């Protein structure tokens, strides 16, 4: 939120949605994905939302598909 100078509404629901959708990832990988996204690695940060955060995580997964640490 600080890097994008935006606030996210319903943070508890967003966290629940992320862990429901990506429960197979460890917290470290989720943090890396969100950090990468907030730094612009995935090319977009139009609006901080659950949808945008999930997009960043999916891009991280695509980038790291061969990594065993993701459990994929």
C-alpha cells in the first residue's frame, strides 16, 4: 500500500480470498509476488484491489512454474 500510495478496502476479506485461492503457496512466495507487483515488475498497478493482487500472484506463479518451492 505504501509503494502505490493507495489504500485497500476490506483487507481482512482480501487476505482471506488470497489464502483461499492460493493456499498451496507459502507465505514467503505470496510476499515475494506482492512485492514484485508493487514495484511494477508485472507492468501494472492501476488500482490496488483483490483482483490486482491475485493478478500479481498469478504472474509470479507463471514466472516460477519450474520452482519446486511453489508446490506446482
